[in-house]
């Protein structure tokens, strides 16, 4: 069974440009999460989808970030316009439905975003 | 506030000696606790999890952790370190009604030959 995949693995863009990150969760997983690790800091929660609905987006830093999950399958995270402080590693994770918080989340390898 | 603290940012041990990575969480009813490992250029992999069953949890690669409610701790141990254990380890907590998980700051484990 394929794990969580993320694309691209690494993106280098200039300040002010737009970048779109993609996450493909494990097939059948209704829960999809985005996290971010800025250099030298903890991994922080960004948001949580249940199928195509945003369950919790309390971690989204500002309105330059837009996450979508059309059709409840893959998800995209767009940063527009990118700023220097957006640099970091963006992780995606998924978990099955009905987990009640007691089951693990399966993580992708992350996308390393560098904003110059 | 709900939080998790990893007490050491870097731990270095000799190959074949015991490993102890410390983790404390803020007290709450029925937390679920996890340890994840990240090897260089790889994704986060689950080592083990505690979800209110046995307090001593065994994971992969010889790691185990003990949930101690009185100390609000969930330290990760391994009797004998191997070179392949060199990685960054994250203690993670999820409180029962929350959708998000909270990461510790990570502990980088180095193994000396």
C-alpha cells in the first residue's frame, strides 16, 4: 500500500511568487492534516480536513495560505504571495475515519520550501 | 496551555549503550502519546503509541516508553543503541477532544562508534 506522498519534495521560489504544494493521502483516509516546521522551531499544526471539509484551520498563519481538498482525495496548499518567513518544511499526514484521536497519523516525507 | 516538552535538544551516546530521550506533557484527561522518528531526508515514522492501555509500550526497533501519569512523563528508552538509531525523535501528544496533535521540539540522537 502506498504511503502519503507529497509533491514537490523541494521548491525554491522568490519572495512574492506563488507556490502550490500537493499531498496525496493514503487511499481511504478521510482525515488529512497539514503541518509546518520553520527552521529551528517545532512542527506546528496548520489545518485538518475531514473528507473535503475543513474541520480545524486554527493553525493557518494568515490569509496568504489557502488549503483545498476538492473531492475529499488529494489536497493542495497554496502560498500567495510567499514571504521569507514561509520557508520551512511542510508535512502532510492522513489517518482513517472514526479514529477518535487514538490512532496514529501517517506522515509524508515533506516538502522543503525555500523563499529567497 | 496544552504542551509537550522534550528536555534535551541533542543526546549523544556510544553504540551499545542505553538510550533515554525525555518527554513531559501538560496534564490532561486521557492524552494519547506518540513517539515519531525522522531519519535524514525521510518522513516521520511512528515508533510507538500510548492510548490508555498498558503503561509500558513497546515499539519498533527495540524502543519502548513508559507512561507515568504521576510524573506526566513519557520517556523513550532503548537498552542498546545502534548506529542506525541516529535520527531526530519527536514526542507527540493528542488530547482526547482535539483534532490536532502537538509536537515536542525534537531531540536529535547521535551515536558514537
